[in-house]
C-alpha cells in the first residue's frame, strides 16, 4: 500500500478521505492548519500542521513526510464565504504550491480536488448546458471566484502533466455536494440545512442541480484512482457523485421549475436519474458509489422527507 499525504485532511471531506484511505490499508498523513482531536482519525494516521501558503512550506512538508502520492483538498471550500479576490488567490496559490512542490520532488501520483461548480450552473445571467446529464465534456463557464479557482486547479495539473509526460501521473476530480457520515444522522450540511430538510424542500438542493455524494464514496473513488493512475490517460478529470439525485421527484419534473428553459434537456432524467454523469469514472476506473440517501437515511427520515416534498408541490 501507499504512503499518502492529504492536504486539508481535517476538513469535512478530508476527514472521511483520511479515514477511508487508512481503512483501505494506506499509510496516511493528514496536513492542515490545525490538528483534529486525538481519536478522530484511525490509529496510525499521522498529522502535520502547516500553512501551505507560506513560501516554501509545501515543499518542506512534502520533503519531510516523503509520500508516494499527494491528494490536495485544502481550499476555501464555500463560494462567497470570503471576498472574491481572497478565494481566487488562496485556492489557486494552494493548488500551484502543492502540485509544483510535489512535481519538483518527483512524487509519482498527484491528485487535486476541483468542483462541479466549474460548469457555471446558478449564474445570475442564466445557464443551460449543451445536454443533460452533464459530464466532463460539458463546457465550463465559471461565474464566481470559487468556481474559477477550481477550474484553474484542474488546469494546473493538466499543465504539469503536459510538461512531465508519463513520468508523473496527475488527475483532478469534481466531488458533488459532499455529505459526511454525521450529516446523515442530522448534523447540518455545508449550507446549514439537514439532509432531510434538503429533501423536503427542493428549493434547497436546486441551486446545485440536486447533486450530492457520500464522503466515504469519495474516499473509495480516490483509493481506486490511485490504483489505476498508471493505466489511464494522464491529467484526467472525473465527476464523483451519487448514482441518483438528492430529490424525491424525477429531475425531469423538478429542473424546469428551477432552471428556466431546461424542460427539453431534462426530459430524459426520469426515475432517480441524476443531473451529473459518473459514467467516465465507471468506464475508466470501474468505480461506482455504494451509498445513496435511500440507503443512508433512517426509515423515519425517508418517510418525513417524502411527505415534506409532497407538501411543497
């Protein structure tokens, strides 16, 4: 198994990624500005505290810890949670610092986190994709600093892949709206609502086109990606999402209510079909998510969510 350094390992997604990779047998080093309390990570996980924006700190951290692979998650993770120039500067500098340092040190596998927001949905000027479900070939049209910073992170690994050839393997991934294990039990999600509330009121999930993913499925995806990086094209980007939508009604019905002009595009999203395709990850890696809101919510929560959805029609 590998020795893997995860930046942002103390974050909402990072904690599940660190735990999942450790559970798969990897030796994991979590790097963040602050350490998590003792006992939160599995035994054997190392913790490093570092300010990766400080000049040379990313290089010093990676040189000292000597990982076989790097997964870069550290970022300002919520759009508009800081001034736009701060989000753009912070996220792009972090991505470049970590990827360039890992490249300089010859670390063989380098992965960075991106975001589905690079596509530009939710733009105040309106947005429609070329087709639905969206996939990795859908044209990115970021309209805020967070989305732009994530597109630049993708382009950063592609730039280094173009320069390095096959000597070092790179990839980027776009995790859908992350739901961590405690959020299935009622803890607030990233926007402050519970999963049950998001299901009961479609307006809460509509801004993200009803996308979501269990954080543990992201960890499983990353484990598989690390195993397969030598066998796929270099610099690839993947959507990582659940196999269904975070909704109790078909998106063919819901999307036209929230995305003007989308009725014809959404017509094929019947049943539980999501708006985000994960076919590429299935095709190139053999990865499929194991969890959905139907499997992870308690039965009484599912009943309540369905009832709430009917009341809001």
